[in-house]
């Protein structure tokens, strides 16, 4: 991170909930809903985002879990 004013631990607050969702076997839609709530309500990202924008991240998280389960 090159911007010293940017909080370095900004995402730490979201890791626990994501981890819990994944450990509890949350569906793709449940993960999308959580990510959208974080991005839209807590972070206030702009331009406006949609739940569909969360699909790639939700799929990557679920793929990570599936990969770990195979081991």
C-alpha cells in the first residue's frame, strides 16, 4: 500500500465473518449477500456496486474451501 493514510487493517474486521460463513457451509448467495452488505453499506464503494459484482469473489472463496476439502 503506497498511501500512508489508508488504514492497513481495513479488511481485518470482515475476515472473521467470512471465515464463519465458509466454515458453516454458507451458500454462494449467502456469501454474495454478506459481501454486498460490507461493500455497499460499510465501505460505501463508488461507483455503486451490485450484488452481481460480488459473484467472482464469492466463487473464489468457495473454490478455496473446495480445494482445502480435497486435501
